[in-house]
C-alpha cells in the first residue's frame, strides 16, 4: 500500500489524527513507551501526531537509532498529504477521518473515545472492524492491537455511492426512471 | 343556547383537524402520482430544501446531491446552522448556478448552554425556522441530521396539515448509525414525518421495517 515510501526510502510514518476534537487519552496512549516500542518493532520510524484541541503535548524526538522520530501539530489544511505519506494511520472514530483514510487505502487503527457522552461512534468503527476494513482499539488496548495486527488480512474498502437513494427519491416524486 | 353552539363548533373544528391530520398521515409515505407522461410537457422541477448538518453529515448529503438530477430539483435552498461556516462553503463549491440560495438558521441550543436560556433560544430558533420555511415553501426536503432539520421538518408537516404546502421529506440516517437511530432520525421515523427514510446498514432496516436500506453513501 502507498507508493510514496519508495521515494523516502526507509521512512515509515505513523500518522495519528483526532480531527477537530480533543482526545488526550489517545495522544497519551501513543506517547507511552509500550506503544512506541511496538511501533518500532513493527518497522515504523516516524510518528506524526495531529492533536486537535487537546492539551496534552507529546514529547518530541529527533529519532535515530532504536527510537522513533516524534513530531506533532494542532491543525493542518493538508491532512490529505499527511494521509498519503503515511504507512499506518491511527485515528479517532469520526466518520470523516475514517472514510478519508480508507479512501486513501491506508491501513487504519480507529481508537474509540470512551469519554464521549453519546458514544455512538464506536458502532461504525466496530462494524467496519468486523468487516475487516480496519482495526478498532481503545486507548488502553492500542499497544496490543499494534502488536497483534496483520495488515495483509485487511480488506480494501470500496466507497459506496448514493445512486440508490437518488433513484428512490426520484421515483417517489413521480419522475420517470432514466 | 350559546353554550351549545360553542360546543358544537368546537366538536366540528376538532373533527375537521383530526380528519385532516389522519389524511396527512395516510398520504405521507405514499409516492406522488407520476409527473407528466412521455412526449407531453417536460417534467416540472421541484423546489428543494437541503438541510446541511455539519462535518460528516454534510459530506454524506453532498455525495447524494452529486448524483441527483439537478434539473429536477430546482431551485435549491441550502440551510445550515449559524455556527457552522464550513457546510455552506462546501455546498457553494457544488453549485455553479446562481439560482441556488444559501441560508443560516439559529440553533436552539449550543453545546454546553444552560437549559433556562435554551428555552428562549429554542423559541427564537423556531420562529426563525418558521419564517425561513414560509419564504421557501419547499416541495422537497432532503436532510440527514443532526438536530437542525427536526424543527424544519415539523414545520413542513404543519404546512401539510394547514394546506400551505405539500412537501415530501426524505431523511437519510448517518452512516455512523449502525445499531440505533439518532434522536433526530427516531423522531422523524416514529412521528411519520419523513416520507421516505433511508438507512445505510442492514441491521437498522431490520429494526425499523419502514426504512429503506440503501447501502453506504461514503
């Protein structure tokens, strides 16, 4: 997956994104030694974190031998570029982030925010995980999911389309089928 | 004597309103009659109101708009919450024609607002919605949550009962709803306000048999 890796040689970037939300529990989780060690073990070299409105600031690092290079920012207008450059995406459970990542064909771990009051977002992540389009985790299980994941077993997501709705709406209103 | 007349009047009026309500409920969800037969006059376009939610909601409805035959749904009116600047921008990108109109509506309650002040803001939001709906009087309403669309759809239903305008309401439940309907969706489904109700996952269609399962929009 992804054809940009060849140009940046051995760089393998993990992109973490929380969209417009604040999700400190996720940023804290990726900043732990056990998650970073697991990512290193799986061959990733860079960790880029989009932290949104969160207040927890991860420890940056230049990287080098046996450590991940860690960088972070709050917001960016070029999320698509970061997604394209990533070898693995770790995202919050917002449908926008999920489908944008899947459209880019990147392996994805969705981390569900358990602090949200109306936590319907886990429904979508779990359904897509059941269908093997992504992995679903909680902040405290993230390191285990990274350790156990098998990216080759993921099934590419084929974007849906709205044609069936458009047909039904037109037919209901009495327009002739085309 | 006056008393009996008043009672009789009240009974007659109540009966009329209930009859009309039952008729509207009976007609809601039934397809409209075919619009013009082949070879005769071209099919008349329908004025259409598109209620933009925010974020993922807006993305989904824009996917729907991109496959709708625009010439059938003209003119188009877009309404988004006053605090949501992104959605109208996205809709403007989609619309080249100048016949489309873009409006914003006050929200009844912002996140974190106190309940006492939200009584007042809800009244303002309703009055504003009423005013917008009187101006637009759409024949078609397309919406997919969250809350902004509910008062507009309820006002459309009142217009049906009073006879101001018959609008067909289409609601697409968000792709994020896999097991349970959103509150907006549940209200429009249970109250029979939506003429057609679409869900994107088969599990929901099994729970809500009047819904149409249409697969994923994203």
